[in-house]
C-alpha cells in the first residue's frame, strides 16, 4: 500500500489537532438566560461542530485515497496486470520453454536481467530441445536477493514469454509434484490462449 502524501498527512494532523483541542475543553457550566438563547448553538458548540465536520471530511478523503490506491494496485505496478493472476494452464501457455536441469552458468547481463545456461535433463515445452539451453531472464535477485540463481542449482524452470516477468522455478521437494502437474496440464495448456497482459 502507498503511504499518504505530505499534504494528506498535514490535513489529517490538522483535523486531529482540532478534534483534540475541542475534546480537551471543559463543558460550559453556565445555563442560558432564556429559552430563545438556548435554542441557538453557542459559539463553542459551533466550533465543535465545525471541528467534527473538518475531521469527517479529512477521514473521508483519506478513505477515498486509500481505496483508489488499493484499486490501482499501488504505485510501481503495471496497470494491465495489477490484481490479475494466471491459472496454471495459462502459465504453461505463456511459457516459451519449460525445462528441468542443472544451471551450469549464471551471468548478469545488466538492467535487472541474467543469462542462465541449463544442462537440460528434460524438456516439457517444447517436448524436445538441445542438451544445453541458454535463457535471458528477468533476475529474481532484483526483487529478493535470496532468490538469486547459482551455478549448480537443479531446478524446473518456466521461462515466461513476457520479458519483465520473473520465471517460476521449482526445486527440491517441489520437483516431483510439479513434474506431475505439468505433465497432466500440458494437454489443456496446448488449447489455452495466453492472456494479452502476459505476452
């Protein structure tokens, strides 16, 4: 979620200061002299009402801004994919390649990208390919250093069609169930269209 802007923070602080100031004042103890005077709100009551109105407007503005930011997916996201996920058949349909093997080389190529060389044990998509394959990928270490690729890693890799998308990778105990899932889903994925926002 995006933090409020300085202007929004200032408005909220002013509204809360007015509320606190009015809440801290003692109640008027003098009784009005006549009924006509008691029917009209006192100056203090008008201030309280004004402070409450200002606070209500400030809160409403903060809520509107928050809802708009959440609905937009926050700053920094691409508007066409905000809040939109893929089904697994769509992920396979959108993958240029799906392979399992050992990373023999990992080389940064700049601008948040990395070139990996894979000694391929098995091709899933396409069904066949060379024994060694090179892929230019979005570097997952840019988003999370713990996700960095390393030579010697054995993984199952879904290479996305969309250039900026980080590939899905599976390792260790995830491999066997993912192999089975891919094998079961590939026939459906062959008849699934990759959504435009993931191309």
